[in-house]
C-alpha cells in the first residue's frame, strides 16, 4: 500500500478537528514573517522545517527549540534553511512552522496501525527511547470503549508516572482518556489513515498537548473486508443419518478408519463406495443417490478431484453438512484453491455447510458421533475443542484418556481450511450445545479478526473460551505461515484481541485444558480473595509465592475468624493465611476448618486445600470432607492433593465430584490466576 | 545498626581514592570564595549545600545547576543558603560545594548494600525514576571477577543504551567495568561502609563520572561471620551399624515407622528402648551401651529433653553420626535453642556429627538405608534431594513413585535445624557419593550465604545443582521467616548468588526434578544449537515459539544437509528446521533423518524428537530408533512423545535407556533452556 506522510501542519489540523490539543502554530515563508508570528504567539517557540522529503527533521538540523526572542527566531530560521539545503539538497521546502514551545511534562506515545488480521489497532506507552526497547506498551483493537481505554492506560508499568510517582502530583489521566478516545475515533472514522505516531503527547497535571505527529495516509482506500456472519442452526451438527463417502474395508485407508469410528453412531449410517458391496458387515451403496433414505451429513474421504462431483450429488440428496476430510485444496497452492472455490460454490448453491476440507473431522462424544480417522475415541465431557491442527487433536485426545488426566470432551472439531464453517460458527455451536460448558481453541491464524472478536465476545459471555495461539516467535510466525499458507497478524495483537473479547490465552495445551476444566467444573470465582489450608509449612510458603506471582490475593484473616480457629487448633498453627494446620492434621481437623470457612464465606472467594502425604491423613476421608465443604458453599474449592499413590483415592473422589485438583502446586495458582484474569476483564465490561 | 551519611566531599574523596572519577570540586564558605573557585574551575558549575541534616538536597532548594558566570555563582550561593535556612532551620551548614557541571551522558546507578544472608552485594542499573520502578537492575554478591561484571552490565535490558541504541555511538563500557570493579573493591575492603548509591554515574563515549553519591558508614564495624568449613568424611554417611533410639512397636509412633523402614538395611540394626524387649522380631536393648557391638549411626526419636543424655551415651559408644528426628529445639524458641546448643556441645565434645534435629531423617536407597518415618520408600536413582522441609520430602518421594514419573533417588536428606551438618556438608557428600549424578535442593533460608556459594561453586563444577528457593513473595518471605524462625535475605539476592555459584534456580518442584533428571540422564549439552524433527506441523510451530521463549536456538539447516534430506523425504516436508516430516511418517522415516543427523552432528547440540500418535507410527519402534540415534552421538537427544496411551511403550523404552522424555512440549523446552542457562554461566567462568 502506497502511503504518504502528512506535513506537520496538516497533521495538527487533523488532530485539532478531533479535539486533540496541539500547540498553537503558523507556517511562515520568511524570516520576517517568522519574527512577526513568534512575537504575536509569545516566547518561547519552536521552529521546524516543512518538506515532504524530510521525515526525520531533527536528524538534518531541521528543528530549533527553546527560541526565546526575535533575534533567536531570525537566526533559527536561517540556520534551518541552511542545514536542510546542505543535507537534503533535493528537499522541496514548503516553509517553516513556528509553534509554541510547550513546557515539560510527561512524554507519552499514542500510535496506530493496521494489523493484517484485526485491522485498526492503537498502541499506548511512555515516550522516550528507554521505553521503546523495554516494550512497555499496551495494544487495543479498535473500536474501544472508554473503560477499555482506562484499562489500557493502567496496563503499562509506566502508569506509576501518570499516577504520580514518589510524591509527584498525578497527571491529568481524565484528559489522557479523552485524547486516546478522540484519536481512536479519528482513526476509526478515517478511510485514509493507515499509520500514525503521536510522539510525544505531553501530559500535564492539567491538560495535554500533541507536540509532534507522524501521520500516514494511503492514496487508495483502507479495505474493510467484513464477511457477513452466517447463521447455522445447531441441528445441522446433530445429524440423524450419516454417509461415509469412500468408506473402505482396507484398514490402511482413511475411509476405513472413519467408518469404523462411526459404528457406534446411534442414527443411520451408510457406506458409499462404487467398488465395494460390504464393509464391516454394512451394505455399501455405489453412490449417495442410491441410498433409499435421507442423508443429513456426509463424511468425504475420496480424492480431491472427485469432491465437486460428490458435492453435486449431496446437494441433490438434500445433505445439510459435509465433513470434507480430503486434503489437496487451498493448502497446496493455486490449483487447490481453485478446486476449493469450486466445491464451496456447489455447496452454496445447495445450501450445504462444510467442515474442512483438509481436516481431521468432527467428534461429538455425547451423540456417539466420531467422524474422524483418529485412532482414539474421547470420553464424553464438558469441553469443546476446536483446533486448527489435526495432529494436535489426535495428541490431545490420546492424552485426555490417560488415567491421571481423564478429561472428557463435548465436541472435537478440526477446522481445516475453513472453506465455509470456521472458528466463528463453531464457537456459536459450542455456545448453544447443551453438553458444552467451556471452549478450548488452538489457533494458528485468524483471517477476519474483527468478526472473530465479535463472536468470541458474545460467546464468552455465556461460556468461557480458552485459546492457545501458536506463532509467538518470529520463526514460529514464519512456520505458521508456511503451514497454513497465510500471513499471520502480530502475536501481541492477538493477545490484545483475546483480552478484549473475553478469551483467556494460555501458552501450552495442558494449561489450556486445565483452565478449561476449572471453568467448566465450578462456578467462576466471584473475586480473587483466597485462603489456603495446608498441613505442610513448606507448601504454605510456596503457595504465597505462587499467589503473588499469578495474581491471587491471600486475604488477611479477620480477628473473629482467628478466634474461632484458635478455639480448636493446636497452638503451633500458623495463625495466618496460609493456614498451616500442622503436619499431624487429619481429615477431621481440615473438616473443622472447612466449617469455619463455610460460616465465613463472605470473606473469601476461593479456598485452596493443600495436603501432603502423612500417616494421620486419609486422602479418601479428606476428599469426602472437601466434597462436603464444596457442597456447602457456592465458592470455588481447589484441591491440591500433592504427591502420588497416597493421594490417588482422594484425587479420584474429587474428580468424580468435578472438584478441580492439581498435583503440582504452581499449576494450581497459575490456572486459577488465568481464570481470574478474564473474570476481571468481564467485571469491567458488565 | 546506626549509620551515618558521608558528606558530598567526603564521598567524593573516598571514591577518588579508589580511582572512581568524580567531578573537580571545592568546599567554599563565602560567596566571594565561591566566585573565585568557580572562576578558576571554569564554567559551567554546580553548587550544592553541605549539611549533615540535609539528605535530599534538591528537595529543599539546596542545589543549583548550570551556573554559567560569576554573577550566577554569587546568586546561587545566596539562594541556597536562604532556601536551606528557611526550609531546614535546624541545619548546620558546613559550607557549599562548588563542582564542575558535567556534560550530559548516559545516567547509571551503582549501589551497594549488606544482605542478611549473603553479605555485601552490588546492584547496577540505568538511572532515572523510570528504571527504578521498572526494576531493570542486576545484582551480584561480592567479591566479583571482571567477567562477572561484564555479564552484570549486559544482563539489564537497558544495556541497549550502553551498546549504542538506534545508531548512537556506543558508551565507554570498558570504563564502566573498571568503575564497577573499583566500587566493588572499595566496598569489599571497607570495614565501615554499609550502604551506598552512586546516582547518577554518568557514562560517556569516553570515560565516566560519579556526580552524586549517597554513602553510609556504620559507627561500629561490619560483622563478617565466617563459620569455618568442616570436613566430613563420606564414610560417616555409610554406617555399618545403626541403632534406633526410641524404637517402638506402636504403629502410631515415629520410633516404629523409622525402625520398620530400616528393616531392609543390610548392615547391623539395633533397637533401643528401655521399656520393650522385642520389636518386629528384633531384640531390644535398654540403652546404647548394652549393645555388644560398635554403633556407627543412631537415629533419635525420643523426646527432646532426653536427647542430651542420649548424646552422652552415643559419645561414649563411639557413634559417628546422629540423625535427630526429634523436634522441640531451636524452632520452638529460646528454650529449645538452649537445648539444641547443649546437644551440639556434647556432639562436638565426642566428634559426633548431627543431621537435624527437627528433621525427617536420611534415606540412601542404594545402601538400603531409610532412616526416616516417611511412609513411602523411594527407588534407587541418580538424584540427591536435600530439603529444608520434611513435608516436601514426603510429597516428592510419594510423587517420584508414580508410574508416569518414576524418578529414582540416590539420597534424600532432611536438613532440619542444621545444628551441625547443613546444606554445605550435604552438597559435598552428594558430590563425592558415587550414586549421585545431580543434586536438587529445596531451600527456605541460608544463613551463611557466602560459604554456601563457595561450596556450591565447587560442587557444581563436578555435579549439577538445581535449587528451588521459597519466599519469593513479600508475604512468602514473612511466612518462611515464621516457619524457620530466621530472617531470610532478599529473594533476588538468592537468585544472583545461585547464578554466581552455578546453581540452576527453578520455580516449582516438578521443574526442579525434571531439570535434575535431564542433567543426570545425559551429558550436558555442549551448546544450544537445536534441531527439531516432528510428524506434526502444529507442534513444529509451537516448538519454535517455545525455543525462542526459553533461549534454545533453532539452527538453520545448511544446504548439503537439506540436499541429503530432500533425497528421500516426500516433497511436503517443511524444508527447514523444525523438520516437519509430515503426518504419514513412520519410525523408518524418522530413522533415516536420524542417520543424516548423526553424520552431521557437528552442526547441532540437541535434537528434539517430537512425535504425535498416528496410525503409521509405532511408538515402540520409534523409541528404539531414538535409542540407536542416541547411542551413535554424544549429543543430547530429547524425546517428546506426546499424547497418552499410544506412546506408553515408547516412553517406557526411552526411560529404560535414560533418554529424557516430555509429555508436554513447553516443558521440554523450558527444562532444556534451564539446563542450558547454567551451561552458559559456566562457560564464561571456565
């Protein structure tokens, strides 16, 4: 995209139009005019060159600051012209701008740019080189609400300076919010603006002033692709009859694996293959049309070249959903893309919705549907997993079945090339699906980021969404791009977009599922006030470390609560939160503390019950007490039965009662902290 | 400790004595003298008040900078006196210091203080308020070598400014090293200095200048407690005969649990209890003296009050090591401390070494010794675990036995109150113990930090040490202090001390043992050049993310290596590192890539083999190929067989062949990155 730098004066004018304060300024064409202007304006003033060829004015001696009288103005005028003519002989000089020299204040940066995935974004940070390489900036995808701007300002570490550091008076935060608001509005409303940096925006105890602005406009128009949102009735995902196109009796073929996985499907199942008569004791039809019944969904495993033909047949047959596992479409290049477009066209003509192509398929464990070639079959549970990588699905499903993991799934969807249905439609399906309580996404790339945010924002108000986005590294971004064949937006913008739409970001798959499980298994915590009960001093210390690290607040115990605990605990107990009730604590001692916590449940939001193996502690009994505790409160109870075999039966009881348990203490606080983080975001939104 | 602030002039003098450049300066007592001095010095100059009562000179108008001529000096002199007399009427004014106004440059801070655990430490960072709250500082425990100073400077993010940011010329790093070196020497050699801040130290393209220094001296003398290092022959830990004092047949008693745990001991085992005749089919002796044989080691489980008497008996019997499990000593307060001193005194008299008191005991699985009341018994293995919390030992041992963990231990030592033997002696024992290949520490508090560093530095040159230190949070530091009854040093100083002595710090127990296992199971990697081989594109992307996050370098593949791979891989492979050899890769395809890597092993240091479940990949076969691969190189091979049951037999084969495997990809890179981090430190030290 060709872009053009606005001149200083043009920039000021644009900002002024949107109510963004700029210094008083005038363009002059002679030294005399400069003196007259400055004199009228009042000293001190600044003089700067105006020339389309000079972008970095200071570097060529095109700026003089702190001009204090008529004589200095004249000298500055001459010097600037001389410098620029010497250093940039080709520069066309429009004139020199004389502007009011603004007093010192806190220097900030407000910038804007267009992200390939999410469109217009705004960045905010402190000014100066130091901050630049410390990367202490916050990012938001536009448009933003005022409360989001307020958060944006408070997100940076440098906020301490705005608030008033070391007894300095606070700066005009209200005005700053207003300026960012105006800048955002300006950016949103413009069809031309593509990039800008207001650097510095000076913030005072009262007021602010944008004293320099580098603003780029495009010659063309900023594209604003907004693919319309398509509604998909949930029923489309719950077929009564399924046909596998390319079903095979050869165990090495995908068509065999898919058909075998679907044998448990309680609805009607058909095999289609012109070359076979029977597969796994099922009659085989030569084509879709020959099936005597209606077919709601097809699973396509035949070669790419045949797929258009199959889709025509499916259209005539009244198929509603096609899961196209077949690869060889857009991901292989131009030719494949054309074939994919052809398939999409046919589907649109007949109103068939597509999952894929180039995907692993769809699993709905509660419905007995496993339309994939995955060798393992997940257990029914609460989490919907929507993934942009089939191999990651296979891995997660295999892992989910491990004895000490045992995560159940409500839906597993491999999005593939997203020729038709994509993350947005699948998130909405998961929101409406009664079996789903939380949603986990594995994302490599999102094309229409703004639509994603809109949908995710709506969905996350009903059901929590946890996402892991790959491509955080430079090399990773390159790898992701070669993997999916598309340019990925900046990772930081993804993180900002997730936050703004209530999506919890995690760094690893295990963490993503742990957070998902936590949010699915319990009510969201209503706040982050936590108490810790433990029989081990060492873990009491570690739990305070982890609490601080992950943003969980350990509350102080009020006196009456302390008195109550003192009435039955042995004097060695820690007398504070974390409550170390000492190594000889049995389940009964825990239970008595739980009773106190139930009676005082207005004073906390989360209880971590930490227990380590000991000869006097029966893990089963403790687990039963934890269950009873949990039943008596609406607060979040997190089990941390640490160790191995000693805790096995206790852990089993907690799992059966959907009480989260963590075998590694740091993970417990990390995961709870993540869950709380988004709670905070939502609270502000509400 | 009473401390006294040195005056500006005194401070300058002290710095000058150690070759630290300071601005030319003179104290004047009148305006005339000020003018004369400044005139001689040359303008511009700075004038500052000198008064013991004025610490923050600027705040009371006690400083004037940028004085450019005689008239301004006179005005400044009068103004400073007026300001200070007004604002601090009680101030005794010694005079006014006139000093050369140094030109602008990069403002840095060099500070020093005395840490309760580690003694004199030095901190370094950029100047200015901004950096102060961004906490971009590096810390070192003194004394330090020049190469450590060089690293210290490069550790801060702000180093970019020293190196020359955005085309600015680099600053005089060599001079900076020299200044920090001189400051360190000054601090080390002083008996008086307790705290100082050179702020700012201005660094130029050539040279540096300390233009302001707040230096505190103590009236007394800085204490320099250096407990002499005691040598313990390794044999002391390998007793031929053990007696349990307080052995019991009551299963609820510690004396029962300990005796039962020792039944497998292959040497001679004796029960001592005046009230019993037989315990678990063993004859019971009424006291130590009655045992007809020599006794090398005793395990004490009787009440605290009786322990001195037992120690007297033990001394007479020639006992070499007493494991005192009994609690009720220093940890309960003054009275207990006196009792502990008494016990120590008796032990010293007879030359008995003590583990504990107030500890869980000692386990040496390879020797059949379990002198603890831990209900579980660890498997023999390579890791020595030395812990300041008994409950954490119990938890770790229980966890280590889990089917999918299976970590073996060479020694488990609960340090307890460290009345005699402590971390230092135990680390040396582990270094000399033939069964130990790596050491894991759980630390709440170290008393003599300098001695710890000396020992850890020596030991870590032979065997890797991994440590988890609790008390990183403010609240945690308080909890740790109430748990161990002692003031803990700052967490950051611990981290600096660990780094300086080659100790790898981790945040969680799981991570500590994973890093320990990695370092025990394989040769240290010789560098951080890594290659990744995988059958899953999604994990290829994630592995690049994690590599960047944890400091593992993914090398580019040279052309000849690429050519070799192209000769047999299908064209869909990624053609780069991470090598995605595509979803249909079987063990044979992995094996052919391994062969290429063996032939090119000069080009990498670590290979990550990532595999996800697939119908064409047999995990057992792949694991065998990985073992063969590992046998053919001296490089580090890290298995990442991801998933669950599909990978079980493969994981089992890797474990049997001591090849590390990780079920969660992020952990693999995190742990390898940690192991590499210390490698880097040691390389510089060598």
